[in-house]
C-alpha cells in the first residue's frame, strides 16, 4: 500500500503481482474511468499480464508526466456527467464498451457491488442509473418482485442483464411498507425480550448506527416457523457516511430469555462502493435450531465491525440513544 503511506488516494490496476480483487475491479480496458493513471512500461506492453492489450488504450496517448525511467502518468478526462452502475456478480471489464456508451453515456461511473442472490443496492443521486446482474447468479425472488418493475432487461448478455434502477417512487413506496413494521428497543442491552414488557419501547425510524448507516425498516417474509425450518426477512438501510472499514449485519432469533435459536451474520453490499443516500437491501435467512421450543420468539438486529466484533451504537430519529440492538417482530414457533 505504498501510495497510502504518502496520503495518496488510490486504487490498484490489473498487474503482477495482483493487488486488486478482480470481482471489484474498477478498470475497464476500453473505457477507463476518469482520473490519473500511473503505469509501468512493462505493464503498458502487457508483458506479464494475462491480456497483453490490458493497457492498449494508453499506448496511443501522450503521458502527462514520467516518474523515473519506467513509470508513465496519464490523465483520463470524464466523457460525460456522472452515472451510477451497480454490479451484481458482474465485473466491470466484462461489460462491453458499447453497452456503457449506449446506456450510461459516460466513463464517469460511480460503481457499487452486490451479491444479487442475497442483496441489492439502489443508488439514488444520479440522473442515469443502471443495474447489471449476472446470468449465473440472478436476483433473489423477494428482491426481483419488489425492484424489477419490468423483467425485460435493457440489454441481455453476454453473461449479464442490464436493467434501469428502480424508480424513486417505487423505492419510496417499499420503504413505507418496511418502516411500518414494529421496531422496539430495551434500555438495558442485557435485558431479555420476554421480561418487563413495559421496557420494550417503540423506536422512531430511521435509526442511525454510528452515523454510518440508517436502519429504515424491514419486511418479515416468514411470520411463523418450526424447528429445522428457515426464517427470512429483508432489512432496509440508507447510507449516511460510508465507513472506512467493513460492516456486517447480525440478526438473531431469541426466545423470551435471550437464548439464540437462529442467526444470520452478513452484509453482501461491500462498503467500498457506498455513496451517501444509497439504499441497501439485505435478505437474511436464519436456520431455526432443531431444539427450538414452540411459542413466542423475537428477532433482534444490529451492525458490527467484523474486524473487532464491536457493535455500532444506535440513535433514533429524535436523537435518543438506543443501545446496540433493535427488537423486531415476534416469531411464533410452531
């Protein structure tokens, strides 16, 4: 991370040895994003690269500077106003340049990544917004029925389908549904949900988690379950300030005494692409323990940093501190 030692914001290009994650590659060989590129003479010629033409775009262009004998610096300008592109299991460099030109009209792309089998990210700020979903990893049915108004894509293939982002009115309507589901908190973190019902206090949404993401609500897809079955829900979030560290959501299925009978930990929309205002939707699937007993159970939700396992503190819309977890709907175990 040598550039970082000098305070230089940077992203790695394809190279050898590889430093980048190919699944989150931000480089397109025919439509490089705007910015300053520092490329070695060896990589310009593609000597060590799987595709020798990776940096062919720059060979016909004059560098704006040279570092030492072998590093050439290039400036790539924006070709149009910014546009949003959410990539669901699709690499940027696998999207043909002709598709980018026709449906986004610029190389100034604000990229997000998500796993379409379990999540979705909805940009809300740019005039032009598209979602690319891999053919071999389609959008989960609960997400597709809510956010794909027209199942016919703008572009089909090769290997992906390109859709317009969901309309703002449709997203707002879905968020109203999610915000109507009951959300409560207990003043004491260790407080068991079945004790002292008068201490289960309603929460005013949105609820901010450390100023990084706001919990907007949820949809419970399975209001009842039996031991050995699954509980599914969709949680809705809005990005406030993108963090510089990873995040995960925890969802626990609790009995009245806070014993955990099922859980899901994950967040399949990497924070690297987050932009303020983005709506993040996560599908949670909790396998119910075979030993769970019939009767009332609870769901609790929160965010944590997986590096430290520390949970993020919560503040509701009115500025009241909510601890580190929220109580959601009851689940009736059959």
